C-alpha cells in the first residue's frame, strides 16, 4: 500500500469528522449538544488540540447514548440503511480498526435481510450499535495516543534545545528569506525524518549543536549530478574511470569561495607529480557558468593560466603500516561571487587511469562537503568489464551511531540498479557528511561475505 492509499488510525477526532462528513452530515453543533460540551471543546477535539480527553465522555457513560441520539433523525428505511452502509464502507476503506470492529463493520455491510420488514428490524439495532462501537474504539485509540504523547513529550527541554539550534543556524546566514530557511529545512525536517530515537537524549542534542555550528555560513548544493564509466583491464592491472559531473553551488555571501575536488591515486612505482596528474586527471575539462576554467580564473585573478591541470596539486603520502604509496590530488580553485546567493554552475569531466591494486582500487567513497538539495550519481561498467565484475553501493549519513539505531530513511534516498550499473539518489536535503561507498567486486565472489557487505 502506498502512502497515498494508506489507512488512517481511527482516533476520536477522525470519528467526529467521519460522522460530520458525507454521507451522514451530522452538524458539529448537534454533536456538542449530545456530548454536553462547548463548541470550543468540539473544535479542539476535531483538530486534535487536546492533550487528554474531556471528562464525562468515557464510553461506559456516553457511547450508547451517543449512538442512539445520532440516529434519531434516521428512520431505518431502505434509503437510510443504504446511507449507513455507504458510511460503513467508507470507514472500512479509509481507517484502521481492531479485528472486532472490522468484523462488525463487515457484517453491517454484507448483511441481507430477506425483506424490508426484517431489514428495518435488523438495522434499527445495528445502526446505533455501529455508532456506539465506533465511539468506543475511537475513544480508546485517542486515550492511547494521549498516553503516548505524555511519554514522547515528557522531555520538553530537549525540544527547546533542538529549536534553539534551528534558530541559531537561521540567524544572519542569508539575507534573502528563502535562503535563511535553508538550514532549518536541512537540519530540522530531514534530520527528524532520518533519526528516530534521539529526542530524549541530551548528549545527542549537544553533539548535534556542535555539528550544526561547524557548518554555519557554508554554501550549499542545489544539485550534484555525476556519471562514471569504469573499465578494468583483462589482466586486472589497470583501472580506467571516465567521469562527468555537473554541480550547482549557491554561495551564502559575496565572499571568495574555495572549490575543491579530491582524488586519491595509488601507484606501485614512484612517479613525478606532473605525471601523476596526467594519469589521474587525463583530458581534464572544466567550465564555470559556461566559461572555461582557465578563462574564468584569468579574468578574476589577472593571471595567465594555460590549462586546468595547473589547478591540481599532488601530495605524496605513505601508509606507515602497509608501506603503500599514495598521492592525494586536490583539484581546487576560487569562485568569486559578486552578489549574495549567487549560483555557480560547475561542469567537469576527466579520465583517470590508475594501477589496479586488489582490495584497494576496488573501493571508493564520496562525501558531501555542504548541504545538498538533490544528488544523483551513476556508476556503470563497460562492456568488457561487466563480464567479470560487478558494482555495489552502500549509503551513509553523518552522526550515525549504533547506540541510536540510526539509518537513512528509505523514502529520501535510493540505491538501485543492476550488477553492472548502480544509481545513487538523495531525493531530499542531504546533510554534509552524507554519501556512499562504492565497491567493485569479482562476480565469482558475488555471494561471499566480501560482496554482501555492500548490498
């Protein structure tokens, strides 16, 4: 059942709305008179604004009388019975019931007295009984909800702290009102959807406060789109990755913004930095707002750059344990906003050719540096590689801690595709630190522990 067709819990305010709507159309003033409460109380009940049920409405005192009073204006004629059958069918289609009430409603709908006289006699008792039983169950459901409300909201201080965080990140971040609400959307709506348990845990709130504070005044992505075609040589010694990407970044202020793309390059032999750049960022092409990067930088920095490779820095590193040599490559340049909230369209493509190192070259991770409104990445294997290799992806979000049992909400993310082509999508706002692991594995190990970790 999808969200659009999902049934609603049959609470007391839902019950009141059902008898006030079609096909019965009982006025709320009449309901108030029967229950002997004010119009204001009925209004609060209708909208679920009360934290407990008003006194005097308990089922043992009111349910039978309420059912009898509601049906006083309905003589059990053939048309009236049809009207209540329509009402019962509507209840069955739209709301969640206990098995007992569901059985009674089903009997009410399917009963077929042999003649009109028997029908009138049968339904003269069944119609008020239907209302009575609905009253009893709706009251019970609401009482249960109110009890849960007390438990869920007992730590009001936690909620206050959380709101202060949301207020803090909205202060002096953007002048434009829509932009000022961005981080509230990111950290309030998305976080509350993704993390189910932390609201009564002050340590989590404190950690969140520190996390949010570290990202105030940062830019954000409107969208990040990236596609990658992966090729592994037949002898499994070389991996090639052809990458194309389009990123839309919005700056929160007219201050200089540093754009950085990281690429780790593993190699067995010592290579000169310019040679590493040539292999890791082969045929590099980059555009900023439709302007070639070199031209954009020359205009803003009054320089004489000649190639985008000049913006790549190679830093050699050696793992002290394994002795493996790697190079951290930073493709970085400055963006020069001229106004508040300026958007930059950055498009780049390059081909990376690296030595294939088992259990190392197979793995790749991507992490968002800024909040992102929409992310879509695709990995595919070329025709020759897909015969022997497959690709898997595993998503992650920041602040994930097994103590909280947190995980990404399925309705906001997606990891789909086939063994040779995977799609990663974040449909809603994703926080900095969200991302994924990509793993290339040999198909002959598809059912092993090694491969299953990335399902």
